[in-house]
């Protein structure tokens, strides 16, 4: 390749290999499975859009005792059971628009061959030995535990009963790699993420590492990959499963391909399976003389309405049902917006509906639909041409923010901070909403002399929609592609873009826009959401008033107080709530976010009086639905029965500052 040609395509030869865990086929997929797979898909799409050649691998873990038992329960042989169950996973990934490059099943020949090759390699490299073993076995986790680890006859990891087992097995000399592994983790802070998880692994490695039992006697468990040099044994399911990460990109079968993809850039896993990845997998790779993956990222777990998700509680969230009810894109958005990736989070339909209505239907959906409506109405349905002389400071600011997303979203995505990447995108959504209000194109349209300005404003909005769509694509692929097409661009977002496509001004004037159905039609809140009448502190609801007179005033600790997240905000918009004399709907800018709040202050303030006022917002209040409108936070005001004054600031203070 000539150097000039290389310059033309700076993305050439950038690779990104990302994996999900492979899921057991003992049950149908749930929200936990969907979460990792969606996150992996978002990263893969993001990298692909930015010019990387990507490989996203997911699949199913089909051997082992757990799967065998599930099959017996169904009266099926394990292969027939797996063949049946795998369909649910494949269908769900289609449904959730997962763009996986391959799907591995551990019962496939192409995988089994490599597992057997690995076992032979380990033997030839003298890191396998046979020994008799006595210990405690946790069947659900398929792991052995030493006597001192077992707590009251229960597995220290999952709390379920363990069985005592005594048998001869093959062992991998895992202990020999302990020091090397510790050094590797210390030297490569990006290897185990987030940071807290790295410390957990280091903590685990402070105790002497034992060797790993990697076989199961066939007489006890037949459902596994046979040992190639000893027909009495099958492979331990975790070794079998971990090898998928190298068997599929071509280890021992296609060297060129393998070299192209290995080491993986990211193995995404849940926090419960970090040790098996960080310790078993890393040491196995060391023994094989292979490089370690660049990053293991362990995400947190979802509870459901504050409770652990379990079959016995009957609260397992079916991702198909969520996609039916809210649409795939909204479900994807919610999972990555609600909780910082790496932390545990709580799933509830009320939280999903609240975000859906306020962020998707209201902030984004309305902005997009208003933009197209105005172009249809004032510009003959074609993207207008901006007039350089009519460009003002506010337009330049919006363009600068739109351009900056390439950097800011990129920075957050590269740190796996999906929620922050989305927050960056929403800052532009909020800016654009304010821009519409401030420019009031509907007024400009009344005055023919303002034509150049009107065209310029509408062009700026349309181009902002294009740039928003690009950055939204990894999260909400269908919505983003629709936005792009409706705004009159021909871009295909499931292909790499050119770096200049992220620049301002790429949308061609003159192209017809085509307004479709609303991106996110408003949803009724689920029946379980309590309909509060008001949330402003100055006008407590009847129940609240009763409660406060009945209970003794009690003191709170400083820790109680610290639970409150009070932030400086500024009222950006205010309007009356139809049919409610006391209520106003406000949008309050808190720097990182603009919150919609319903406040019971209409008796004291007219909407116009509030615009621009600084206020104190309770930012971590659970969202509530009031008269069908979500309220995300509450503003503080003084007054007993009636509002007397809003809490505000004597000196200027920047938006979002914590009040304590
Ligand atoms: N088969 C193994 C993985 C082998 S990878 C070489 C396995 N399978 S699993 O089906 O049990 O779990 C897969 C993933 O689901 C894990 O990453 C686990 O963390 C995740 N989750 C299970 N329940 C979850 C939640 N409630 N919330 C979030 N993720 C959860 O383990």
C-alpha cells in the first residue's frame, strides 16, 4: 500500500474483538443475559461505526451437569434439550438487534476439536497430572471447594448445599502461575475493570492458589467433551466453555485468522464469573503460551423492584416481553442509561416507563418530530440551506457541541461509561430543545425578511439530528437509522463512517425529509406506579400531611441527610399542567442533565416568572408520575399550606453544584 493510500483511510487495520459469556442452556434467557449481550453489541457497533473491523462473539455453554440435569427433567437427551433451548437465545438476539459475528455452541465439532487440542497441549507441556481428590462439590456452580471454604455445608459463593466427593481426576498446575498472574494484573491496570473488581481479584490471589481439577469421571458425568487421551474422563465444563474465546477465532485450526483476532480486546462478564475468567482463564492461557485478553470487564447484577431475581420468586424479567411492551431500542437504552456499567442496579417497569416518557418520547422524540414538522411546514419539506451571514452565536454553539460529541462520547465509551456517553448525547438534546424555544422559528416564519435566519435555524436543527443519530446508533440502531433516513441523509449506520461524517455540515441541503410515525409514542405508566398528586415540598399530599402530624418529630443523622442529593438548577421552561390549578411542569437544567419536574407552585408563580430562576433540586428522588407526567426530582420551597418562596441562591453558583 502506498503511504498516501494509507493516509486516506486511517481506520485500516483497526481490530476489535469482543465477547459475551456463553450462556447455559438449562433455562431460557433473562434480563441478565440480555444486559451483557446488549452492552457488547453497543460497544461493537460503536467501534464499527468508528472504522474498526469488529468481531462480536456470543453463544451457548451446553455441557456439564447443570445442563444434563435440566435435560433429564425435561425427559430429553442433553443434545436434544440443547438444540431446543438454543433457539430461544438465537431468537432473542435477533429480536434485540444483536449484531454478533458468530454464535458458538460448545457441542459443535469446531469447538470440541479445539478443546481436545488444548488438553493435549497442556499434557505435552507438562502442566497436567492425575491425582485422587477429596472435596466438596457445588453442583450449580460446578466447582470444588476445600473443606475450610465450606460454610455450614453450603457453597461459599452461592450458598447452596455442597456434596462430598472423592475421586481420581486430572489437575492443571494452576498454582504455578500465581505470581505471574499477580504481576500481570498489577502491571496492566486496564486488564481487570472496574478498579474495585481488580482489588477483589488481587485479594483472592493473596491466598495460595490451588491447582484446578479439570476433568470429571465419565462414570459420574457423561455430558462433556471426552479427554482425548483418557476415555474415562470428560472435560470440566468451565475449561470447555472458556476455550470458546479462542476456538472460534481459529486457534489450532486457522493460524492467520487467530493472529488477526487474538488477544481479545474485551471479555464482558457478570461479576459472579470474574474469578473464573481472571484466574482460570488467564492461567490456562499462560500455560498455552498465549497472550491474555486486553480487558476483562465485570458488570453488576440487576435486582427487580428491589428484590433478587429468581424463579422461585417468580420475578424473572423476560427480555422478549420488555421488547414487546417498550420496543427493543427503548429497552436497550434503559439498561445502559439507568445504571453505571459495573454497578448493581434495580429494574422496574415504573423506572423504565419514566425514562421512556421523559427522555425518549419527550426530550428526543418531540425534538425530532418538531424539527421535521417545521421543515415540512416552513421549508417545503426539504432540508433548507443555511445562510452564512445569518449564523449567530447560539447556532455556532450548538454546532460546536454536536461536533464535540465525537470526542466526549468516545471518551466515555472507551471507559465503558455508557450512562455518561448517553448523558453527553442528552446534553445536546436538551440544548437543541432550548434552541428551538429561544429561536421560536414559528415567529420567524411570519416575517419574510427573516427567511435567511429561519433557514439557518432549521438547517442547524436538522444537522444536529443527523449527528445525534450517529451517536445514538450503537444504543438504538433502529431508531437512529430511522432518524437518519427521515432527515434526508442516505448514510447507512451499520457501516464504518468516514471521520468527516462526524463533522458539522455534512447534511446536504435540498434533500427531502420524510416524517414518519413518532419515534417513541408516549406510554401509559404501569398500574403499579402510585399516582401522587404533587411532589413539591410546599404542598404535601393529604396522606403526607396526615403522616407528619401522627408521627413524632425525630432526629436524623448526618448520614440520613447525606442520602439527599440536592443540586443547583435553573428553570429553563415552565408551563401550566392542564386541569391542575396548582401544578406547573418545569424543566430544570442541572448542568449534566435537564430534569422534568412537576411542582405544586402555580398558585404563587406564573410560568414566566420562573424562567431563569435558580432553584434547589432534590436530584435523587424516585421518579413519580403526576397527572400522567413524569416528575424526576423536586424543587425546594418554603411555606406551610401555601408556597411562600422558592429556595434560591444569593450569589451566582454553577449549575449542578451540590447543596449540602
Ligand atoms: N456458562 C457460564 C459462562 C461461561 S463463559 C466462558 C455462565 N452462564 S450463565 O448463563 O449462568 O450466566 C451468564 C451471565 O449472566 C453471567 O455473566 C451472569 O453474571 C449474568 N447474570 C445472571 N443473572 C444476572 C442478573 N440478575 N443481572 C445481571 N447479570 C446476571 O455463567
